[in-house]
């Protein structure tokens, strides 16, 4: 594999530069003095930001983007070997790293690194660990799959040995990472077009756990199904978190405020270290906070910093984020949830508010929609109204015979008020004409459905805009 010398800046070309992780890596290289170019299918906030920092970005991917002088290329998982830029790079004999390989090389520059894994909650937990290390004045370098206000984006470059990064399981990306501290939050059925079986998925998480330094630590949720398969042969120390009496760290005496903000006693063994009062909603965030805090404590961070960091954490963008108000009291929210369990967690928070709930859902990938079709119908049936857009294909082609209109029909059969529109403009027009005070509109999905929220708060009906969790 091509090894990047981060102390000798060259020219890196990113194929698919607009993604949240790819854009962060590109920004890091810019900060180290590298020349950065890249391409993507469409303009987005990340490409605009990188342009302002000096990156040369082309919209549209073609062989002509691979010019003389490039030292190496980085590709995202959506860029396959039949992509014209990829083909041109191969023909020129250029080294090509995938995103995970580059992130792994990035992490290897730091001796005290954290890798946060799990099918749900990675970004939030990475943000919580970041906030804890900031509270401890540890000056971490951070690569996070979302925008976090306290670090001014999705990347922070520190001057210490600490590194915090998400460890994404898709296509086994996290196997390129060798952290000192690992976290596994959960292992649920997702990306099954890649893993095919839960046995394969557990096998990959086991390999991630095997990658952790032998003198490091793995923090793992104790209620993961068939956890023994994941931990078989793991060489590092294993610490269990949860609510069982045998767990090393426990969240006890859990309470929620009227708006769903979690409060809990943080226990190490039988000793209560203190009470945590979170500023983010949902019981799932109590679990995330427990794992983040346990990892930091096991790495020598004092509890005072753990408490201060967790209570400072305000969430990351696109995690039940309030975007604005239309008229007097139509609330526009945005959420990244794209798996039924994530959508359910969002609903559990949203239902605490005195609003009629509308979920504007953009399914992501045909394979996930087909595999989890019934689960999507079940969770979306909780909402008062559902508005569906076309499925975002991402890296896939439409050959599975699944369509958003089928979700609509299944919801209608359940008695749910459900609609399907192929385009975002039609969705925005419908919502502006058919929403009234007392409605909460939640754009939901990991694609670009947040453009609907953007358009709503940019409309003449918007009376205030913001960017925060409720």
C-alpha cells in the first residue's frame, strides 16, 4: 500500500470529495500544506467549504480530472473501478488509497487513538469523546462523521498524541484502523448487501477488536447478541458497559426531563462517580454517554472532565437538529436516521413534544429498503403523517424492484396519512401548502433530504432559523 508522508506535502486527488469523511481528510491535508484537488457528482456544503480553503474541485467525474502532477488518489466507497477517474488513475500508474486506508494512516500518526464502532450512534459517541478530551485539555485531533459546533466542523487538528475517529463497518472500512481504545456500541443488521449474514458482521467486528493494541482497551456494550463470538481471542483488555450488575460501568437511576434529556448516575462497579445531566435527548444517548465516559476513564481521563464534557455536549448537526420555525409554530427538524432503529429513537424523542409529527423520509439504498421494508413500515407507522421521496441509490443501481411508492402503499394500508413525491421541490411545495401551526416537520435520512429543510427555512413562511437540538 502507498504510504503517505504527512511531513512531505504532495498533491492528493479525492474522487468523491464531498462526503463528510472524505472532506475532513481533504481538509487535513490542506492544513498540512498538501495540494488538494477532487471531484464529486454534485455541489454541496462540503465542496463549497473546501473550495474556500483552497481545494480545486470539479463537479462531475471524468478522466480529464486526472492530470499530470497528481501524486496519489483517494476514493470513496461509491467510486468503483469502472469510474472514469479511477480508470484514468490506474492508466497513469497513480497510487490509489480508499478512504479507510487513508484514515488508518492518519490514525497511525497518533499514539493514543480512539476508534468508535457500532451500527448506530458512532457519530454522537465520537462527539462525546471529543468533548470529554477537550474538557480535559487533551487537545485531540478529531475526524467525525458530522459537523460539531465545538470544533467548527468535522475535523479538528490538535498537537497532542490523542486522536478520535469513527470506525465505520461498511465494506470493512474499520479494519484499516488500529486504535489504542476501541468502542463497540452495538451490532445490528445493516449493510446486509455487503455482510449478507449476522455471522459475517460479527466476524468483522471481532477483527476490529483484534486490531486494538494489546495494551489497549475495548469498551463494549454487554447486551450485544452473541457477544462471545465478537470477543473470542481478543487480546486487549475488555470493559463492559450497560445496566447489568456484572458490568464494569453502569448507568443507574435513569430519568428524563419533560423534553427527554437524560439524567443518570454514572457507576464504576458499585461506586457512584457522580450524576450526569445530558443536554441531548433520548435514552439511546444515555447509552452513548456511558460508553464514551467509560472509554475516557479507562484511558486515564479524570471523571471531572468526563462529567464536564458530557454535560457540555450539544449534539452534532443532523441529529434531531432544530432548523427553524415557519409561521408561528411549525417546527422544522432534521435528523440523519436511516435505519429503522434510528428512526424509532428519533420518534421516541419527538413524541414528547406537543406537535403533530410529519416524517419526511428519504430511503437510502435499494438493498437496505428491500431488506428492512417491513421494519421501515412499522416505525414510520408511528408518525401522524409520512412524506416519502425517491430512494437515494448512492452506490447501487435500481435492480431490486423496490420503490418508495411501495412504502407509501403499505403505510396507507395501515391507515397512515402517507404521500410520495419524486422530487424535493414537490415535497417542499406540498409541505408549505399543507402544514399548519402545531406541526413538527422532520426531514429524515442520511442522503441529501436535508435540502428539504434548507428550502423550508429559506421560504417566505420562515419566521426564525437556527441550528441546534431542541
